[in-house]
DNA sequence: TTAGTCAAGTGGCGCC
DNA sequence: GGCGCCACTTGACTAA
C-alpha cells in the first residue's frame, strides 16, 4: 500500500482492535495478550510511537471496505475540549495547528468542533425547555390560586359578609360585587353606613381567568402581585 | 436486542 | 464559485 500525503478525499476508515497495545512496533503485530483497545485508522501507517501517516487505499478496497468509526483517545478528547472552552470556532491556522498536535486531519478537527457546537446547542435547548416547563407549572399554580380567589369574591356577592367599621366598630352595609364590562375585572365595593362619616371604600381587583396567566407571568417577572388593592376612584 | 452515543456524510444557506 | 457553518442523517460501536 502506497503512503501518500494527507488528502481529504481519501476514504477514512478506522478499526478498533481489542487487545492491541500501543507500541513503537507495527500495530498489526496483533498483540492479543492484554485487554486494551486501541483505535486504529486503517488509512494511517504507524512510523513510530503515536506517529501516524495517512495513506490512501486501493480503489477496489475503497469501494468494498465498510465504514469504520474513529474513536478519539482520551487525550485527544481532552485537548479538543480544552480548545473548545477557549474558542467555539477555529480559524484555518488554529485548525491546522490543533490537527497537527492531535495527529488528526484538519477535517476531523473541524467535524469534531461542528458536532461539539451542535451538542452544546442541544444541551442549551434542553435546559431552556426545563426552565419553561417549571415556569409553566408555577403559572398554572398562580392561575389556580387566582381563580379560587375570584370564586370566593363571587361567593361574597351571594352571601355578603358583615364588615365592621374600623372607625365606629359598628356593622357596615353589605358589600357589592361588580364586574367591569370593559376590563372584566371583579370589583368588591364595601360602602360604609350612612352615619359613618369617614366612609371607607375598599376595592379589591382581581383579573379574570383569561388575563390571570399573563398578569401572573408579568408580576412574577417584575416581582409584584397581580392581585392588588387600588383606590375605587381608579377606573379600569 | 435495543437504545444511546458520536464521528462522519450530505445538502442548503449566507458571506465574501 | 469557494468556503464555512448548520441541520439533519447515517452507520459503527457500546452498554444495559
């Protein structure tokens, strides 16, 4: 088999040989004694310890040979990861240098970086998905709470509670529960007894089902509550 | 046997 | 038009 210069168009094949131990001698010596597995590129010819020259195959071999998978060594992976941490992309010079250092072809380094970027992106997407799931859960819970509150307020309309005036300690008039037709907010208005001169007016505003999610989402973002007391004079 | 991993192939797209 | 990148796919390999 002729030893040719590195060529990107040659067929790339590797063989994992169980029991093959790295040695300065030819790997095809077939050391079956140990349990070591070393990845061999059948296009590469060893010329010394950890020195491999890429070679081309005969045409008929190329056509018939099955595709073999290259397994990067731990050291190669470590160096590639280290390089990736520094920079997620490589310029041609960096690629060439790294390939030389790792005794790989530039194309293999390039492919590794492409796949590594894809893995990073996938991981990021998975994390974002998890975050959104949790957020959805929290919003659902807030929605449930607010709906309960709306139900309670509706119930108050049916059976108005007795509210004591903070001024006179006497019972106040019945509360009224109204729904604003424009913004569909439920409004409870408690009007003080006529004799209670400093008439107290309390308004509780709750959003309806449709707007709760958005309001809760926004409020959780900005750290405020969707359920708030506002002066009765504040129109919707 | 099967699901998961990963190097490598392929085609499309944008940039210069 | 060549190049680099990306999304998608393929196929070898491994571990459960």
